[in-house]
C-alpha cells in the first residue's frame, strides 16, 4: 500500500482496514505491527486511561471520536486493571507532549511498552460515521512489515478474525485468585463480587460505603460465594455483585446467578452483570448495531424520573419490554432505566426479589458521576433484605 503524507514526525506508515474493505491511511501510534479486533468508537477527550485499561474492551479496536488525545499523559494511579486490554487504538491527533501534573509518561510510551498497535493521522470523524451507518465490524491496523501487503491480503486477515457475537471472553480477563478489598471505616456489609472483567473503581466505591469486597473469579461456584463470611461473622455474604465484562452474554453460564436468586441473596449487577440478570430472568439479549461507548449518554431513572448523564461501554443489550412490567420465574420485573437516545434497556429492577442491575457505569472513574448513588441503593437493599436474618445498622 502507498503511505500517506505525514505531518506527525518520523512515524511508520500505517493502514486501518475494515472488513468491508474501506481503508484509512495514516501513521503508527504506539507499537508497530498488526492487530485485529472489533472496531468501536468511544466519545470523550479525557478518561482514555480508564478506557484502555477497562477489561470490557478486550479484543476491540477503540476509535476515539475526540480529535486530540493524550494531553494528560499516563499516570500510575488511574489504571482500572492490571494491563491495557484494547486490541488496538485509533486517534486523529495525538498530543505532542503530555501536560498534567500527575503524568509520568506519555500515552504513546505506555502503548509501546504494552505492545498496543495503534494508528494516528486518520479522519476519525469519517470512520465514526461509517461505523454508525454500517455497524460495528471487524478491523485491522497494520504498520511496519505488514503495511507492504496488498489490500486484499489485509482484508483477508481482518475477515479471519473471530466475531464478537458468540465470543466467551469473561474468563480470559477475570482474576485467577480471589482477593479482598477492605471496607473503609466501619465494616457494614460484605459482598461477593464476581469478576467478569471488573474495574478497580468498583470495589473502591463499595469500600467507601463500608462494604468489604471479596472479589472472586468468573468461574466461582455457589460454594465459593457462601464461603464468604457476612459482616456479622456468619457464613455467606450480605450481597452478591456481578461486574462488567467483555463478550457475548449468550455464552455465559447462568448457574451461579440462578443459585443466588433462588436463595434471595441481595444482588446488584453492572453492564455484563445486567445482561446476565436479564437472561436469568428469561429475557433475551441482542447485539446493538454499533453499541454505546463513552461519556455523556442520557439515561432516565424511571424510579425517580431523573435524567442522568452517564458513561457507557456495551455492545449488547437486554431485550425486555419497556412499557409494562414483566412476569418472570422470579416474579415481576420492571425496566428501571432507559437510554433516551434510542430507548435501549439500561436497567432492571425485580419487584418481588432483592435484585437490580444497570447497563451503564456508575463506577466510571473519569465521570460522569450522576449514578454513583446506585451503590447506596445496593446498601439499602442489603440492609432491608437480610437473607440470613442478619440485621445491619
């Protein structure tokens, strides 16, 4: 392929190739090489460090809609997990140098250190519009030796990549060993948190509510959950949490969640956890055309009538009726939150069961923080539904 003219200094030529053949020529950003994944776009100029280290983006190539990215550099405090998970990264104008007192190195230095292949100098607005019109699709970024391949060869590599539909990815990003995040101040509750791709801010926010969080692998069983002691010292946690995570919810094993619901243990789920609650209640899930990713997404909490500005990252959604309550094997269920952009289900509330969930991210470290109250709601649920008969202050 012929390289594009560079205004970005001494960089390798690079190409971003979509599965339908559309190609964007630019220059390398981060590691040089090749990568494939699902092309998705994310809004927001800040918060990119949290995005890149969010396990929910595993096997996805993230396109930033903001034109200028990297201005705050990279620090040692804001990682949401142990590594960068995105398969690739596409930006228009990378910052020439970071400008933030917390920065320890540049965004590109971190991408290189972790081997993340990226591209810059492309028209990300045109790419975003293409994905909005055609839908999320497989994509490849090619630089270095692979750039010299013909377009037909590059398209063939992209088409050989696995689709996100039908992908089981949660076990690939989950912790291998359980660990505990201690409550801050007085321990009011203990929660068994199933790590399906959990972000570090989630147990941090729970800890601020006085919750001792026992993070368990995605493969945890009901025996593992019940081995977590409650705040009163008796066997079994005061609540169970299912985290965000990558992949197709239709591939998940629902045995554990059914066991939790059967015992009426207070339950809270976020993102992937919301989808799994929906499927456990008998609803289906489906793949969105291009998904919801990034900040400033309007969601209505139908319980309060309040419109919240929220952060999203989901390519799948629950297929549940939004105009009336539904009867399920676990009683009545109501769609508690909807996205005002497209009426996508953004939350579920069980009316006869101590369980609720949201599709978006109240734990979003970079904001918005309108939905942080949901952790208070989880505490209230555990306080009013002590499934073991325990009482909490």
